[in-house]
C-alpha cells in the first residue's frame, strides 16, 4: 500500500456521518415466550436456548464500516459481574510450565469478571487472544484457553496484561475453527496455523509487517495513525450489528445494557483492520433486517463442558454464546458467508 492510498483510506475513515438508510425498529422476530438470555440461576440446566427478540435501530458510519444499535424486549436481570477491572485486582500469567494455548487468570476483586472472546492478552512469552468468553469469579484462579497472535516470539516475562483491543473478523473466524462443509459452516477447535496466516495477511494488507508478526503491534500502529471518535451506546442498547462492504459481518448481544456500553467502542474498533483497506459501501437496511431475522431464528445447543452454546451448522449463521448461571451472558454471531470471515 503506497502513501497516497494510505492517505485516501485514512481520510475516508475520519467520517462519522449517520447513514441515510434507516432500519425500522420493528422486532426481527416476534415470539410470545420470554427470552432465554435472562433465565434465572434457580432453573434446571438447559440443553437449548432460543435467541432473544431483537430490534434494530438506525445505522451509523464509523470509518469504512457501519454499526447498528440493537435493543431487546426481554427482561433485564440484575448484573452480577463487571467487564473492567483495576490493574491490581486481576493477575494474568504464564503457567508454571508455559504453554502457548493456556494462561492463568486470578481475580482478586470483590466481583466476578467477564472477559470477552477475542480480547487481547499482552506481553508474557507472547501476545495472545482469548478463545471464548469467560467469567472469572471473585477470588478465583482459572486457567483460560488462548491463541497466539505473535508468531515470532517465545520468551520474556511471566506476567501478562489484559488489553482493551479485540481480534478482528478474520482472526475470530480462525479462533472458532470456522470451516465450510456440506451441511454449512461448522465451528470447531481453534486453528492456530490459520490464526497466524490471517495475522500475516493483515500485516501485508495494512503494510504493517513487524519482526515478530504481532497483531498487537499492528493494531497499535494503526490506532496511532487513524483517529476516530469514541463510539457511545444509546439508552437501553444491549447489542450491536457491524457491517462492512455493504453486508452484515457480525452481531454481538449482551444480557445487560451496561455491559454493551462498557464494551461497545472496543467491539466496533475491533473491526477496523478488516475495514481499513476496503472501499466504503453503505449497507442496505433490508440486508441488516434479513441477517438479524436469520440469526434470531436459530436455536442454540448447549455444550456443558465449555459452558457455551452454538447453533447447528448453517451456511450463513455462526453463533457462539457464553452460558453463565443458566442464562446467555454474551452472544456473538459471525456471518459465515462474508468474504472477510471465510475468505480463502
């Protein structure tokens, strides 16, 4: 990418105008049942969950992507966790015998801490990203599954820091082991080789190769060059839909508006590497509504071992959710047909 091209897309990224196309606030799907996002801890463990009813609002431009606020008519339960912790209340370190795929997290705070899928965990022997959304209970030490996002380094300090950035779409796809099959896109175990391949691809596309092939360093450089306004949640908003190149790429929904408000800016900014080299295209409202309708229609099957729930293989919808106290705390849906998710 030459300097002139750099200046072209940097200029485009600095626009934050609302979209002319407006998506109506009618429910994507109407059901008489109460949403499973807010099931109480006193109920028996569930084998399946239904997605909540989702209402989509007017879209906004953020650089070369669009974001759409999402609301739900489901009841909001009291939030019993946090997503931001002071530095002295969380300790992250390599295992006694360092392992690429695992880190140890200790929460010394008074409240449970939720950390989202794809969150960067920096320093240590190498930079990592969290594979699945986890909840670390107050006073608990837990080993968490991670993926390497810095291929060229192994060694250093044992301590790690919880970052605020999240993995972009291509890496998220590889983290989930998302693959096309005869029955549709399947979600399996992490594909570390594909993660490294996708990180290297970002380096080439963004002209940000670095010695250790670090996605963290690529993002730091991009963020230093591209300045965009902070994205702020609207009242009552519990989710967001992201669209790139005129097509939805992802939905993220939470069980409480405060969680969305705390994480919205990092969610939207997480897709900056995916959109940075793309030409902006406004997203038609009918595509947004259709994608939300299809996502809401999918039942989620619970995997008790990992405390997650996901939909059956599907050509379009790849949803993974965190089950916490018998409710869905975090729902993350990828568009398996988007060229940035399952691109060759």
